């Protein structure tokens, strides 16, 4: 049986070890993503964490924004595009989604899929408008989205 319930996880404080582990993940995982293409960038999961913890836990939200910024710098993606997409989804869709979807896992699945699809579509539009090639539309994008959703559901 799980030691903590959902309400306990929301109210639990982070210790030194948890903060250190969070800082190491936020600091070094984007480097690994830029070197190894099999590692998913976890944009949807970072966006979900930012949206959920935007009002309650500012440390999680700031670490999510820093993770996305670090990922964009290391992977040579357009700067602040993911943050703009996440804030746009938070402002325009999050309140209506929380009214429509009561299941916590269903909301997680919907938000991660929505963030990933809107981000990759906007990235393709960015590439088309500026005639660049920052992302290649192949099977890796589907792999990234599926792994992103699975990690979010199992976490």
C-alpha cells in the first residue's frame, strides 16, 4: 500500500534530498536529451507539472519553466515557445477542462496530450514560417508523445 495518499502528496514539503534530486534532473536531463535522441524531452509532463503547481507550489512551476528553457537551449528549439504554449493552455483551456474532467488521471492524460500536440504543431508552423528545420516529423514524435503520457500516468 502506498505510504502517502493524494492529498498528502499535495501538502507534503520537499526535503533537501528531494530538492537536490529535482535540481539535478532539471539541470542535467536536457543535456542527455540533446545527446541521446531515444530519450524523450518530456515537454507535456513538464507542462502538466507547471499547470498543476502554478498556484500551489511555485518551486515546481519555476523548475518546470527552467527545465523547458534549458531543453530549448540545448536542443536548439525556439526559445520560450513551450512556455508560451503552456501559459496559453492554462489561461484558455485549463479551467474548462477541470470542470469537464473529474478523473485525475484522465485530466493528466488530456493535458499532456494537448500540450504535446499543440507544441509540435506550433513547432511545425514555426519551421514553415521561418524556413528552418528544428524538428523532423517522423516516428520519434509519436514515441515521444506516447512515452511522455505513459510516464505521466505511471508517476
